């Protein structure tokens, strides 16, 4: 696999970054994951926009739009990847360890693509989730590489024999370990509003637009764990999870424990949007 590291094209086994890189020391970096459908990047403009917002928030001086030629070249150099993912990470760069933000001119940029196949079991039958207290920071809208609590939540889900973890802050349900979350109640989609407690997901955005086009009402409102457990349907959305139905939370069935009709409509609309 040919990867991109700071202007160089290298075999993945040859690619390295400095031990002083601030991504490594402080998670001082933002990243994006894009889905490749039929050899093309899905919603590139939205990913670039979000990346730019993250860079601006962290005050990393870099223009996300400058990555476009890198992405094009990556796809060219890895022509077998018809269905896959592209990972890109921009860190502030390498500097001797100090908490203040150094004024570095050269960010560290790493990008690579790899093949990806969706989890059809969850898409078709629905997954099982556990509820986990959301102990993450108050800037979850910034897509930094500081994902340890997301990883620990996912691990807790796996250890409990489930597929994913759903975060809650007190009674309020926020999102999942690497996906946004929607419930269906009486034909209406409910999802946590954008803000510091969730990542403003690209898939979430696409799903809201598709639902409105389909005539399905959407409300961006907070709801509780009790609302979640009493929902008719539940699904998660993410670049790689796409539209993933969930039929059980903490051992309790959601609705009748089967993937519901509204979720199926959203999945179908999303599938046509991606062209696969
Ligand atoms: C915490 C979290 N929420 C939501 C999402 C979904 O975002 P997107 O649809 O842009 O992939 C992700 C994706 O990685 C995530 O990590």
C-alpha cells in the first residue's frame, strides 16, 4: 500500500513520523475518514469543511482544500480500491515537548486508503449496544485524534458481547462510540442537536436531508435513556457504519426487536445516494 507522509509517497512499511510529533504526544491533531464508493470519495466537500473548522479551532495553520491533489493522487496510486476508506490526519507538527502551542510552519500530514467491506450482519439484522456514561470532554464537535474514551467504550461493548457503545451524559443520550444516533418515535426521527457533545457527522447530515426529502419528519432535540429504550426503532450513522440498525440496548429490545420500516427506508435512500 502506498501512503502519503509529508509530501512523500512511501510503502506503508517505510512511512514514519517524528517521536516528537504533537499528534503522538498531545493528540494535537485532527483527522477525517472518508468512504470511497465506486472509486470516488463520498461528500468530499463536507469532510473538507469540517476538517477546516477543526484546524481553525485548534489554530493549526493549514488549508484543508490543499489536500485535494493528495487525495486524487492517493486514489491513482491505489487503483484497486473501488470500495474503501481514506484516512487523513493533520497534526500541528513535531516540536520539543511543551504545552504552549508552538508556531510551526509545517504540519504533519498522513493519508492512506484501504479497502473496506460493510458489516452486512448489522445492516440486515441489526446490532446490539450497551449504554456507557459519556466522560469525554466538552469539545466532541472537533474531530481530534484524542479518542481514548471512544475506544474504551467500544471495548466495553465488545467485552459485554455487543457491537457498540451508546454514550449518555446523565440521562441524555448523545451519540455512539464512532457514530451518531437516531431514534424513531411515532414516525419521527429524533437525534441529538449539533453542539459540543457530539460530532457533527457527515452521514447524520446526509440522513437528515434524505429523510426530509422522503417526507419523514426530523427533530434535532435532546432525549433521554428512557426515550431511547421506549423508541420504536434505533439506528446509528457514520462514514463506515453508514445506516446501522440497532435492535437491542442493555439487553432490552428496541420496538419489537426487529429492524423497523423507517430505518429500512432510510437505508434504501442512503444506498441510492452512495450509488452502490
Ligand atoms: C464520535 C463520532 N460520532 C459520529 C461519527 C460519525 O461521523 P461521520 O458520519 O462524519 O463519519 C464519528 C465518525 O467517526 C465519530 O467518531
